[in-house]
């Protein structure tokens, strides 16, 4: 296994420009690429956020549908 293919190497570089990145960096210092979800960092949003967003859009859709149905 080479250094380039090991997980430690992948976590220490930007996937876009291959510049070194510290584990605490949120963005690449060279190109500005967001490092969320890269190399063990937390992703940009959680699964709970996704479900609350879907539920919110569904509620807005159903309320709009009810208003349209009641006004005709």
C-alpha cells in the first residue's frame, strides 16, 4: 500500500487540488473547497436535518393544496 492510497494521506489533502489540509480545517487554504465530509470530518448536514426539511416542504405543499381545494 502506497502513501497516496492510505486513508491518512486522503484525510490530509484536499480532494480538489491535493494541497495539504489540517484535520481542523473546514476549507482548503489553497482553493477554498469545502472539506465537509472529507477524511472523517462531519458532513454538511445531518440526516435529521434532511428529514425535517422534507417534512417542512410536505407540510407547505399540503397546506397550499388544502387552500386551493377549499377556494374552488
